C-alpha cells in the first residue's frame, strides 16, 4: 500500500467524482453509473479543501488541486448537458 500523502488524498476524491460523473467504472458494481448530485458533492469537497488550505500548500500541491478542480468542473458541465 502506498504511503498516504496529500496528492493521493486529492486523487481519491477526484476519482470518486469521476465515478459519479459516469466516466470511470465503480469498483464495487463494475458498472459506470452517473449520479451528478454525488459528483457535485465530491467536487465541492475539493473546493472546500482549496479554500481552507490557501497559503498552506506547496506550489506543486496547489497546482494539482487547481488542475483537478478545473478538469472536474468542466466534466461536470459536460455531463450535466447530456
């Protein structure tokens, strides 16, 4: 098992959002399942982390969080249009 770190934590939340956006197979059901309300919740959690950690992240951590949020928000908009 990999050592816990902030990047893995963020990646876990992002993966959860991708599962609920219907883009990644749910590992429990082995199916792609869209649940936009749960996807939004996962994205909102990442947003809260961004707000609460402002000024406390390394440049690399900040860039990762910003990129994840941008990508997930764009995917959410696209999924909402379908």
